[in-house]
C-alpha cells in the first residue's frame, strides 16, 4: 500500500503573521494603570480611621523629631495630677527636630488600648513653638477639637481597671489647616492628609 501524500501546506503570507502592534486603547489602559500605581507609591495615604500617618510621608525631616515631657518619661507612669484622679490638667510638652518647612503642629492624644479614645487634640500650633506649657486652657487661642468626653479641651487618663497606654503624637505640617466648627478628629486628620513633614510620639502609662 502506498503511503498517503503529505498534506499540502498553504503558502505563507505576510498578513498571516500575528500583529505586533498593540491596539491604541490597550496602550491607554496600560498608561493609566502605570500612572495610578506610581501615584500610590509616591503619595502615602493617611489612614484616617486609625489616625496613623505612614513613615514615608512627603518632605519628612532628615532629623528625627522628638517629643518629651518634664512630667514623665516615655513608657513611664503619668502622674495623677494629669489624670481624672488629680487636677486633670495637660502636662508640659517639649519637642525638637522640627523640619525647616514647618508652619504648624497638630497634637493628638489618645488611648490605643481603648479603641483610640481621644483625650486631646490641639491643632494649628504655630510652627515657631518648641513646646506647650502645663495646663493649656480650654479657651486657648490655639484651636482644640471635641474629645471623646464631649469637651473641647484636655481630658486626662481615667481608665477602668488595668494599665492603659496613652499616646501623645505630634505632627509637623507644611500648612495651616482650614477647619470648620465643630472641629473633630476626623476633620483634622482629613485636612492633614498630604501635609505631614514629620512626627514624634511620647507614650505614658496609667492605671
């Protein structure tokens, strides 16, 4: 029996080659995705719900900021004078390492061990200051937000049984925040987005 003849191959034509040219709409989509990913990588997003600002915030100072108090050391007990068991006044605070472009500061004091209960928020602190005195009054010309006690001033630690950690966070900003009454933590954090130059933290304990 004779073998079957090999199948005849169709002659190759240049137009049969798959096109190497990407459709224009795919180029546009790819460019849009690249630009979006680039923006996300270079513009850190402020996590408003958690009150956190990423370490790679724009224009961050090369000199680390530090926040201290003459009343207590970092990770040490807060004296009762600055709690609901005493005079309940704000503690003295000092800071160093202010970035050169700083126009204002915002200070947020909350209790991470109690769902970030807000004890104090004072904002648009002049960038020329290097600290706050003890017992900042509620009628201070520097704006203060409503805390979780429902007051527009400092509300010291007043925890249930157990040791709580109180975070004093200071943010250096490149702008003066435009805020509307009533000032809240959320409105301040939203206004701060994209304006953080540096930050520092002091933690106090109380039970």
